[in-house]
């Protein structure tokens, strides 16, 4: 069995699961949760491929809009049609996110059903987690979650979390290598820092760069800059740097570019608020003579992210950061209560 959490070597366990798939060996229960969509999709797609029901009569997918616990239980305990097993895929249904707060009778009925139908089903539960900083995230799938605990004991319970930068770097280098392209770790890290740590997004960006390069072998910064789609957080941080250096005209131009690209003012202000909070926390650690590596560890972020915060904070004070954060929060609230229009938000930030 593969019972994996953040303290386990995820990549080694993934190799073991993939080995099972190559050998056409499926467990009866899979509980996949986490914030790395690439791994979630990879495993769930592989399960369906290995299952290979040519009749098409033994597959059902449930989501929040069509999930009814009694109907699901009836289907679980029913027999497959012209096949040895059925495959049941359940995606992002709140019933499974916090079982401790779910009706206990329904939980027990579900557990009894999946035990009874274990010989006839491959049951896959998927919970996408969009906020890895949620303190309750791991606890939701711990001992208090009877369903997750059952999967842990009898099948696969796996936290498919985001990888650290060093591991992502290896993945990117390998991606280019398979297409007979060369990229060094500096440029690979540049892609990560501009596109985020979502592996699915990173692979999309790599494939776009590969397609753009044509017959060219060595990846250069210019190739990346032409193609890459920078994430909103990176652009927001550039905006903050312009603000902190009093380059207001450039800041207004960048803000306008973000709006033109389809970003909403409320989303921009949300990310601004998050970044100013992080800057303020980092500034406090800097004032306590904490090193960059210590700050990264204390804040639970990558070293390069800590470096970005430290660099941005060289010419700021806690007072100025707190003032800006207060102003952003105040304007966001006024936008929410319609006291200020979205079109005026950014201009009012500086007055």
C-alpha cells in the first residue's frame, strides 16, 4: 500500500504506483488529494486507461452537482455489466473534505458499501486543494477522516503536493532533454520564478518554448521571454518594486497592462495585499538579523522567494509597509461596499 504525506518521498512512491500500472495492477481504493494537478490527472488518467472497459457500461463519475450519497451507495454495491469490475470516480465532493463534520450515519453507510463492493469496484476519490497554506489541510485527511483512514489501510491515500524548486528544476531540464533541447539550471529556475510551481503550467510553458525554438538546441533567456506567460504574482511583485522605488508612471503603465490582459482590479489588490503582508513579515525577521535561508524556513517558502522579499525590502521600513497594507485593505473594503469604483482603486492607492 502507498500511504503518502508531505514527509514521504513522493517521487519514489509515484514510481511504485506507476510500476503497478505498467503491470496492469489496480488497487480497489484510491484517495488522491493535494494541489499538484499534474500528478492528480496523471494518476487518475492512468487508472482509467489500465481499467480499459471496452463496453463503456462500467464507469461513473460523480461531482458535487450530481452526488447523492444514497444513489452512490446503490451503485457501489451493484454488480458490473459484462466485466469483472466497475470504476467509480468522485471529484471534489464536499462530503469527503471534512468527514469529521459530516453526518456520521452517512459515513458509516458509505464505508459499509465500499467494503461490500470492494471485489467489484475501483473507487477513486479526488480532492483538489487550492491553498497549500491551509493549516487544516493535512488534518482533514488524517485520523479524524474515517474514509481517508480506510483508504490508507486498504488502498492508496496520497498527498500529491507541489514539488520544491530543486526538484522542479530537474523536471524542466528533463522535459527539454526529451525534445533534444538544452537548458541550464539558471534558465530553468527563471521559468519557475516567472510561471509558478504548478507542474502542469510549467510543462505547458516548456512546450511553448520548445515549439518556438524550432531547430535551435540551446535555450536562451530571450527564447523564454518571448513565449512565457508570467503569473500574476510575479507581475504584482514587479509592480510593488516600482511602487517602492517611486516609479509611479511605470507602475501605472504595468497596472494598465495587467488590466488589459484580463486581470480584475479586485484580484490584483488581493495579491498586492498578500505580498505586502509577506514583505512585512520578512522585514520583521530581517530586523531580527535572520538570514535569507532562515526567513524561507520560518515563512514556509522557497529560498528564491525569500530572496525576492529581502531584496525588495532593502529600501523600505516596517512603517511604510504597514501603511501601504492598511491603505490596500481600506480601499479593498471600500470597493466591496461600493464606496470606491474598481476603476479608481489604483489611483487612490497613491493619494
